[in-house]
C-alpha cells in the first residue's frame, strides 16, 4: 500500500503528475468499434459526431488472427481521424493475455497523446491496477506525454466484485468502472447464456391464496427481478466513495430496445453516468436515458432557486424540500449543464422546460 503522501507522485521519472480529480466529461455512451475492420475505421468521423466516447476495442470480439491488425488500425484512427472533442478510449486485452504488453507499449508510445482512457478488462483486484499504473507511467515518460492516461476497469470477475472498493481507489488514474455482465456471469457460474439484461426465470411470485393450498396455483403474479441490482449498486457506491464514474456495460440483445432501455435506466437512476453501445440503436437509447428528462431538470432548477442558500425547508407543490433534496437536485442540474454545453438541442429543451415550470 502506497503511503498517502506518495499517492499523487508520478510513478516513473519524467511521467506527468497524476490528476487530483477525475474530470467529468459527458460519457453517456461508450461506443465500441472494431479497429481491425477497415470499413468501420472509415466511419469513425461520422460515428464521433453521434457519441460522447468512441472506444477502439482490442479484446473480446476481435479474433486472435486480427489482434495485431486491430492494434495497428487503432493507431491509424488515432493519428488520422478527425473526431472533434469526442473522447477516444481503448479496451486493451486482458493482463494475462499474450497481447496486452504490446497493446500498451504501442498505443502509449505512438498515440498516447490522442487517447483519453484505457479500459482494462477482467480486473481482479488492486494489484492489477498497480501493474498498469506503473507501466503506464514508464511509457508516458518514454513518450514524453504531458497528460496522464486514465484507467477504467471492467467489473467482470467474482473476485473483482469482491474487491471493487480497493479497485476504485487503487490509483489516481482510476476514471471509472463498467459492469461486464457477460464475463461476470461466467466467472460466477451463473446459469445464464446472454450479455446483460434480466432472465425470465429470476423472479418473485405472489403468495399462494387459500385455494392454492389445495393445489391450484393460478393467478399468482410473477415479477422478473434484476440480476444486476446488487452488482451495480455496489459498483456505484465504490465509485462514488472514490470520486470516479460508474457505467452499465453491454446489452447484447440488439433487437430488444425496450429491455435495453430499462436496464440502462435502472443503472442511470442508481447513479451510473453511461453505458456501452454496441449498435447505433443503442446510441439513441443511451442518449435518451443518460440525459436527465427536461421536466426533471426544470424541477431541479426550480427547487434550487426556491431553496436559496440551500438550508431550511420550503414546500413546492405539496412536497417538502430541504438540504437533502436540494443536493439531489444539484446532481441533476449540474449533469444537465454539462450535457447542455455539448448538446444544443438538449440545452434548448432544458431551458424551455425551465421557463415553463418557473412561470407556473
Ligand atoms: C463485457 O466485457 C462483458 O463481459 O460483459
Ligand atoms: Mg468481458
């Protein structure tokens, strides 16, 4: 364990100073693309206009014989594509794979100044982050980088979940954590065969009525439960405790836009700031879900205005407001301001709704 006084010291001579605060930049959707696919690489500038984060994926979903092409493809994209102020992230191969060392060496030394965040899969504990932290510092020094790269962990092993708090606090580089429901299900030996989402067999059922005791079980309503509630909640707490950002990960059933929206919204309401998008349809869903609704923003702004210095209580529409509600409203209003700064349409919707609510 590094002593607190050294926590913000660079880990290699010549490496940039670590950040003291994780910048909140809109990241409602982390859009995955395969940089080994030339057609996909050509679409990068267009994709960049639609998303907050573009992620060049080098890990799962890229076949073994295309790993090196994917790495080289990402270097080419980072060097040549105009992506404006959209963030560029990558997901490198896992730390036990034969590719990760070259992924990190190549990307940091060749295009480290173009990348914002490195996503590390299958993180098991703080030791994995310490390894990446030190290596990145050495490579940043070699590349002469002025800005430290940030690290994002995927929560997709049972041991990662058991250690999520220490992972979140393992380095000042830690930017955030994503739920990785597919690998996590396998690691936990869950009996599902899907990527994210619920399962009709995981449910609660209303109690039997008196007749049911005689063997009739008709009319007992069932409700499907959320397989990910515990993990997402725990991840959100770990991230909030360390000032970093939590995300839902992938939702694999691209056609099930409704189920996807529900999962994303649950994560948003619990505290997540974004999710992965694997298809253009999911970009639209994430934009909708992870941008607070105009009515909620208008309400939040109204409460903040009515609460003055934030102390005491006021009644608005029969609902008590106090210190704690104004704090919740600030979360919503500040997020809205950050998103509005990047999205003119959203800014107009927020202002129009606010004007209406203030006039009531
Ligand atoms: C993502 O990588 C997952 O395994 O769900
Ligand atoms: Mg995975």
